[in-house]
C-alpha cells in the first residue's frame, strides 16, 4: 500500500500537530505502508537547517517531501486571516502542479487533516481519507466532499454523529480512540509537554536528568509516564490524568 500524507504545515514545528503528524506517518510506515509526507516549503527561522526526523526522534522510515510554495510572510502584519488564506491558496496551486506531475498517483491513498484540500485531492483520486479533528464553520459547504471521501477518521463519536447528519455514510466513518491529550517531546528543553486536542497547554514534565530524551509511553490506565532517556527509563506520575 502507498500513502500520500498531505499537510499544509511547517515541518518541523514546536506545535503539537507537527509531532502528531510525524507519529502518524511512523505508525503507517511500521505497518508496511510506503508513506510520503507532503508539505510546503514554509519558512521557519527557528528550525533553519534542522532535520525534522532528528527533531522528532523518529527514524527515517518514510519520505518527507517539501514542495516549493510561496510563503507570503509579509501578510502577517495585515488583518487576521489574510496570511492564512493566501498561504493556503499558494500551497493549493503548488500542490496541484505537484500532483499533476506525480507518477503512478493512482496507486496512492491520499490522506489529509485539511478539509480545504479535499476538493483538489478528489480531482486526482477517489481514495481520499480525511482525518477530522473538528468541523469547519461552513460544514455544509464541505458536505459533498465529505461524502466523496473514501474514508473519514473522526476523533470522537460526537463528530461522527455530526457527519452522519450531513448524510455521510456511517460505513465510511471510523472513530479513533478517544484520548484527550497530545504529547510533544521537547528534547532541547528537557521536557514532555501535554496539550489538549485544541492545542491548549495543559502541563509539562521536566527534569535536569532528562538530558538525552528519546521516546516515551503513556499508560493512562496506570496514570504513569515512561520516558526513555539514553539507555535509562524514568517512570513518573501522570499528574494531568489525575486532575481530569
């Protein structure tokens, strides 16, 4: 199986969604899926010359392709939303050109979290999967494209019910395990950061001993966090689970 994971995101980024996207690509790749992560060449001075795989501590078992896309950062000083809309437009144009020249694209499943990419992706493939974290304000505008998706992955049962209310077939909708939190391993600052699914900061776990963090496991049932630091494993209490 081949999969194109398409995301209009800066990679790498300190934001939780970047880590989650890389983790998803890693999981797909571990299940014998040939994964290509497609994202724009957006500028991020904070991570100049930073290798994304090294930053996220994920082995290079899938491909990362940054397609050339104009990043109008000068629009940031304009009213809210101007930069986001034009940046997305430039990425859509670049993505159209990229997909037009993509060889054997019929062999791929297209996977995205960005609902505004669905109209374009569905021009090129009938096998488009949308991972839904929330619905856009103009959800009825996208109803047709949700119904045209090969599969939809909803984060909650509530989201699945709303999609069904838009006449999306229940057989197309998969519900992911309902975990409340997203985790980011920030090795540079020797900490594990916890966000909720909206990106709101919840908690952080830090220690001077975390000088070579490599990976982590969350045991929600036992309310424990296991951190791999070099060749040692630290077990700490997951305080954020005790308060939720």
